[in-house]
C-alpha cells in the first residue's frame, strides 16, 4: 500500500518505518525542516534500539521517504496516519491544536477513498471531530479510523512487529478490512485484530495506560508503608504476584513513573471524566501518588544529611524515564535534580543515552560523567533513578574507593541489601528498611 504518516516523532517514525519494512511505500511528513533534513541524511533524531538500522535500510530501498511537502506525502496515499503530539493543557486535558492543524493541512490533498487513521492518543470523540472537519473542507464524507499505539519505548520495534493485539476503531467493515490487510504481516501468530467503534478504541488507549499507571502507584504506596511496618516490599510483591489474578507486571516499586504517556494520559482521562460529570477519584489518586513518589529519593537524601545538603557532592545514575531510551519527559530524575540544586548540592550525573537531553536543560549547572564510576568521584552519596543494565553489576570496590562516603539511595531496588551492607555501604531502597 501507499502510506502517508504525518509526524516524525516517536510514534510516527516507528510506525512509518515498520510499515515500510513490511513492503509498503511510506512517506513521512513533518513541518520541522531540520528534522526532515537529518532523516534524509540517515540521522535518526531519537534513540530507540534498532530504529536507525531499520530507517537506513528502508530509505535505501526507497520504500521510506521524508518530506515537508503535504501534497507529496498525501496525494497518492491510500492510508494516512496522524501521529502528532497531544500534550496536556494546564487543566490536564489533551491539547489537540496540532492535530486540528494537520487535519486542515491534509484535507485538500486527500484521495476520495483514502482512510485517515489517528495514531495519536486523543480524547474520546476525536475521530468524529476529524470526520466533521474533513467533510466541511472536502465537501464529502471521509473515512476516519482510530488505531491507538501500544509501543513501549526501548522495545518499540518488536512491539510494532509482534503486537500482542491490534486495536482499530471503524464505522464500516470496509475500512476494517483495509486495516486488517495492512497489519496482516504482523499478526501471523494469530494475535487478535480487535475491531470496535472509534469511541471504544480511543477509550481503550487511555484505560490501558491508566490501569498500568495505577498498578505502579499502588505498589509504590504499599512500598512506602512496608518501610514503616518492617516488611520487605520484594517479599510482599512475590507473595501477591504468584496469584494468577494479580501477576507481576508493573508491580515493581520505584521512584515514580514518567515518560510521554502515563502522566499525560492519566490526567487526560481524568479531565474527560470531569467533563462528563464523573468524579475521577482513582485517577486523581494515581496521579497525586506518583507526584509524591517522585519526591521520595530527595526526601531520603535530605533526611540522611539532616536537611543539610548544601555544598555536598551527589552522584545521580540514570536520567531517562526508563532504560533503553533517551526520553526525559516527566522523568523522576529531573524532580530529584531540581530538589538537589535548590538545596545547594553539587550534582554529577550519568546516563548511557540521555546526557545530551539533560544538558540542554541544565547546561553547566550540573557535571556530566562519561562513565558511571566517573560520576562517583568525591561523591557523598549515589542516587540511582533509572534501572539501566549498566548499573546492575558495578565494581563495588572501585565505587568505595571513589566515593567520599559510601551511601547509596536506590530508587529501583537493584541490589540485595545484605550484600551491599557487607561491602561497607549504607543502603536505602524503596520499601525496605535501610541498612
């Protein structure tokens, strides 16, 4: 098929590249001329394992193209994916201004039989709004469908190519079959292709992310309670996780969630509920619990130093909101860094991929280490915020030699407390008594 993808951010670029890799001809459109120039030169502007090689291979085969010209991307497309950002407004609702601008941009170039598909995470009713706007601008009924993405940063290529399910919201069986054909190469293991109304599809995306966020906030709240009840959250997690009704997924305590999806989608779903007169009590609690959890490491550090962190050198390992990405949107590490800087600490940071993004925000207010061990030189404590594999089996003897005092605040529970104590470190984890 001939595919147009509007937006070359995380979702748009992964979607376009994977569809090209399955044999389609894909043209990706973006208004950012600098980004398009980088992509045409083979430079991928985001870090996602495997994506750069996939882009290069499909661009070389001419199945994947990039442009700033709407007509070039849309006029021949049989299916047009909309993958633009829907950031939160001040009240938490999704800001659709970029999406509406895109609808106006593509309308003059759409083929009569083209299917427009929303990949962006959008409030329930957005497909209907797109239909109305396209009809007003084209004078005809246009085919519009919802196809939410369920991509995990750091594993997006595999998630797209081997999905556990594909969800589409359509108003006609014909459009459903077009999308089924498009996704057929990725569903050869009989994973489900779920067809429903656009409204149900739009709701599905929000509910999925909100439920996962709820599990994270729940286990974090229980972890904080465990610390005060002389219980170990890992024992508790094992005790409940083997219950088939509960499972282990997303029940790992930590320093809070971040990223481009969970924080904004929880708030957006809550805003939709309020708009319809439904009190979003659980969603509000999930969001507030996460905001509080992102302060837990800073609170532990402040307490350890009796609120006197001014002038102390503190190392931070992990800046991205999760491993295998350079994405720092709403990352818990940023909350910690802000608190440490306000308190007058000297902060040295390390991350395998996100250093440049953090440097763009903080400049020379931070020190940047090329290696994890380098960040420890003269440090009075170490805070671990992201569970990169680089940090799981460090050289503890070398760590002890480099640090001024041997204190670790582990926001991801990477180590066994007894082993750390045996090496002479004070160790503060999440949901465990300090040792």
